[in-house]
C-alpha cells in the first residue's frame, strides 16, 4: 500500500512537471498570495505592537503553523477539495470497483504540488519567527510545534472530508464550507482567541481549529506551563471520527450520475 | 445590451450557490471586524480610522465584492485563449477589447445584484458595534456611487491586462502576481489607512488607490469633500491610461496570436 502510494506520488510529480512554466507560475502565485497575508499581519503590528498581549513574533508562529498545516492538506488531500468534479465526471465510480479503499484512492490520485507555495511561505516565516520569538527551543517545545503542524493538517483534512461528503448529497451551495477551510487558514493568521470568547469556544468544541493553534501556542510562549497543553493538538484528532462517520453515511447514500 | 442579458440570466440560475455565498461573505466580514476589534482594544489611540468607518468599510466591501475585486471572473475568457476558441471570437465583427470589457462587467454586475441586498440589509440591522452606518450625507452617497462605478471600470480594465498576459504564457496563473499586488495595495487585505505612512501616500496615488480603496472610504466619510473629488479625478485618469494600454497591447498581441488547435 505504501509502495503503491509512492508510485502514485512519483506519477503525480512527473505529470505536473510536464508543464514547467505553468507549475512555477502556480507555485509562485501561491507564495505571493500567502505573502500578502503575512504582509497584512506585519503592517498591523507596525502600528499596534501587540494584540491581546501577543507580539508580532508570537503571532507569526501562529500564522506559519496554520499556513503549513493547511498547505499540507491542500497538497495531499486535494482529491477531496475537487470531489464534486470526481463525482460529476464518473471518476469516482471507477474507484468503487478497484480493490483498494476509496479514501486511499482519492488521496493518492490527486496531489497538487503547485499548492506547496503556501508551504514555502510558511517555511520562510518560520525561519524568521523561530529564532526571533525568544522561545528556548527545548525538546518539549519542538515536539509541541511538530504536533501543532501535523494535527492541524489532520483537522483541515477532516474539513475537506466533510466538504466531500456533503457533495454526495448536493453539488450546489457548498461554498459555505469555505469559511471553515479557506477561512480557517486566513483567520488562523492570528491566534483564534482574539476573535472573542464565542468564536474560541466554537473553534475548541465544534470545529477544533484552536486546539492545534491557540492552546499549544500558550505553552510555547510560556503563558501556560502545564505539559497537558503539549497534548491539546492530539485531542483535535478526535474530530476525524465524526468526519469519517459522515463520509460513510454519504457513501451509502451515493448514487452514480451514470456518466 | 444582448451580451449583458445572456450573462445575467446565466448568473441568476444558481440561487442556492448565491445563498451559500452570501452567508460565507457575511461570516467573513464578521470575522474581519472581530479581528480589527481586538487591535482596537489593544490600543485605541493607534487606530487610524474611526471604528464605525472601518465597520462600514468591511460590510460595503463584502456587499460590493463582485464589483471591486481585481480577481478576474472571466475564467471563460482565459479558456478561449488556451483552447483556441478565440479564433471564433476574432471572426466576429466586434472589437475584442470591448467585448471582453462588457462581458466582464456584465458578469460582475449579475453576481453583485444577487448578493448585495441581503448582505447590506443584515449589516444594517445587526447589533451596535457591528452595525453598518449610512453615508453621512446625500452628496457623499452620490460620490460613493460615482467612485464605485469607476472602480468597476478600473478593475475591469485591469483584468483585461491580465487576460492579455495569457496570450504569452498560456497559463491562468500568469497574472496572479499582479492581481495579488493590486488586491493588497487597493486595500483588499487591510484598508490603506493601516499602511505605514510614506507607503500609504504613494499607494493612494497609484492605480491601486483608484480601486476599492476610494469608494469604500468615501462611503463612510473617511474621505470627504475635495479629497473625494480629487480621488475620483484620479480614477478617471487611471482608467483612461489602462484602457489605452490595454487596447495597444491587444492589437500587438493579436498580430502574433497562435490559435491552439481547433
């Protein structure tokens, strides 16, 4: 299974490298797009210095974590993002008759490396924010940061799966998921707590974006010292359970379009 | 215009999509305001606009998004260049520039009409710190209307420059860098008053300052009187410049256009 995945990986890279100019234009466009977001944060801090007690460097850590998680999802779970298309053109029907898991095939057949642009931008921001944040990078802090990124990618993938599951029922009006996926990334440029109590609760208990971003950040910048905060990103992984259940329900409901 | 009517009725077909779009934009505006509110709480003295002006800025931005965003809505135009259907377009007895210009405007207006009213109505009735205020006076509203129409023309002329670049790269990402630059410097990410000082002055005079920056700030009264009139004059100037450049580039590119297949 892993070997097959690597094979798909190689095929995806090869096919996208056939159009080199298009690939690099796409990549560069994505870098610029996320750069504009970062520049916006930077300009705000030139004027305000702090927001809710967070400094620019602390906020940039948040920005970079969220961007990196999101871009991992965008590259590797891209199949769910374009899922309505897979249903529409009958590609999904072919997955159903193959002797491999459906989720596995959706993930393996669609990777879009142009979307690594956001990842590259996140790396650049990390290069600036990690040394300048004043954090002593002991092993526990490094582990926390690592968990933030990985679990973040898991939560965003869960959102993508929900989006794809919805498209079993309807293809219209799915734009509202944007506020959670794309919006989650854009608003994750600041710690989710600055949006107020209500939003923070929503992002903790319903869509657990804050669990991988805000709470572990408190540990990183030593506002909280309990090691439990290292593990909050892991809690967010439970979000994948309802996502998976919803996907299963959608799959049972699925009728081919017949094309 | 017939072209206009066709595009318009096509846009009206997708009502569920429009409802989803409206709620998304509404949630988006709400989150933006919450973010600015956090900065306001941290240091009200450093806030460069009145808070109510900012709230209006964001709601008007969301409501008029389809008219003012520099992002091309003409995916179809790019497709015709890449797949070669442009040769049909060239066979028609009509200037391609004008055709693109009015098609893009029609697309934008039809999207706008579907979406603006619900957003504006909700924005006018939500509770206090989030409520949009009305423009301070009738002449101010008139200037806002003029500025938003000009913005529509300026961004459309800008989009066509983006389409023309596709002739050379055959990729729909070719102009992305310019579009993002425009979006950022027109105040799409943060309003221009939040820019650092010397930069803000330069940007306000640039073509980007003649985009959404101007109408959104005129609406709330952040820019008023002579400043607004000067801004509108600047919009007319940049519109003329961009249309002239666009027509010239178009003429030049069409001479060397290679139709892709059939």
